[in-house]
C-alpha cells in the first residue's frame, strides 16, 4: 500500500510503498476514506522537540470502511463505516482512570491515517451513524477536542464565549460552545473571509482582531467573556485573551503555539482567571461527538475546503506552514496517484 512516512529534518515526508497490513486477532482492517490534515501535523513535522519520531506514519483524523475482520472479532460486518480513535489506552493506569486517553503511556499508536489501509484494535473503531458521511466521520476527531475543552472550562448555559481565530479548531469551539448552551458566541479573527462558515457553525457575531476599539469584543458579546478559546496558536493571543476575559473566567489555550508567548501572570491574578491547556478527548467524548452530530442533524464536512490525493500530504503541510489560507484539508488515499 501507499502511505506517508515522516523521516524527520530535511528528508521530510515521503510517500512510500509499505507491506499491506492485515487484520490480526482482535483487529479490523480499515480502508481509509479521508484523513484530515491537522495543525499538529504541521507542528510535529517541523524539526522541533515535539516532532513525530523519524520513520513513522502519521495522520490522526481518519474514517474509512471495514475491509477485513480479524479472528475473535464479533459483531462487525465488512463494509461498515467507522471513525478511528488514533490511540488506544491501557485502561488501567492513573492517567486512564482520570480520562487522559492520549497521555496513557500504554495502548497502541494508530496515528497512521495518511495511508490506504490501517489495521486497528476493534476498540479504536467507532461506527458512524447513518446520517454521517466518511468526510463527516474524519472530522469527529478534531471536533471532539472542542467538547473536552469546554467541559474543562466548566462552561455553563448562559455564558458568553469569545473564540480567537476562525480556523477548523475555532469552528469546533464555536459549535460546542453553542451546543453546550453559551448565550453568545463571538469570533475575533484577523481576516473576515471565514465569517460565513463561523455563522453556519453557530457564531453570533464576527469582530476583526485588528479592530482598534478595545471594547468592540465586549460590546458585541454584551459583556466580557466567561470563556475565551484561543485557537490561533500565535504569540500575543494568550495576552489578548487575558486582556478580554471576565474576572473569574477561563482561558482555553487550544492553538498549540510553538513559540514563546510572554504573559504577565499578574494580569491573570488580578482577574483570578484560569488558563488551561486541554488536549484531545476521552473515549466517551469521541463517541459523544459522533452522536451529537447525528442528533443535531449536523454535517461538519462543510468545513472541508480541499480534498487531495495521498501524494499531496507533504506539499499541503508545507503550504500550511507558509501560512496558506486553507481551511480543513482532507487527504483521500483512494484517489489514484
Ligand atoms: Zn489534530
Ligand atoms: Zn493507561
């Protein structure tokens, strides 16, 4: 099969022919339909201390079709459509018990969706509701992060929410803030070319981040935000959030900023504000996200701006690193090279 492999440093990302995987006992073999390119894929192929290990396949936002069923697996049929959690957990350690699935040192790493096929332990596969397409399914993973984030912020119905940024992470934040009962959701972003989709995902208003009026955000929210979701990941954004957040409020750092960001702790102290760094989702939150789309009749695939073949992974990541205004890119390994 063809798969993208990250070799680290200058060698970068290559598309290689690897042995076809098969479903071992307890596994399903998935033919990948779509795998999304995530901001973390850009960050983790940049030659920093946070890189994927060299020589590894990657891609953690994927959905596909069951094409082989391993021995001992019951209750599954060929052709069923699934979204895959990109990691399993041991289920027994302290971190697992606390719900930190992605931090468990055990379990299997299944971030290898930029490939034609992936064999996954059956517990990593989540059946897609009929109402969701494979493209919707590949968006469960990134969208689940917003659910965990607002749970961590203890968002209450009636709260005001400010989302900094308008990329795919921001869309997840907007959608969950709305679904979890925020009274008002305002997006502040540098350019307004994503205004329409932010509204489609549930934003009430869109404010320019370059607006010189420091009160513009609070004015459109009807007061300072109880929760600020930082979804840009550039230096200066946490400081912006500290400036805007309501006393007693919570700042969610979701942007995975790779550069130092100077903040004045006293600014947080004098507001008794919290600054937290949620990561990923629990197994239950992943499944809850799939159910929530189904119940809401919501099709997240509208956030996909481009679909490319596997061979484009390296180029897409390079373009994103250079600041290209792509929204959510899906890689479809079924497209012939
Ligand atoms: Zn991701
Ligand atoms: Zn564990």
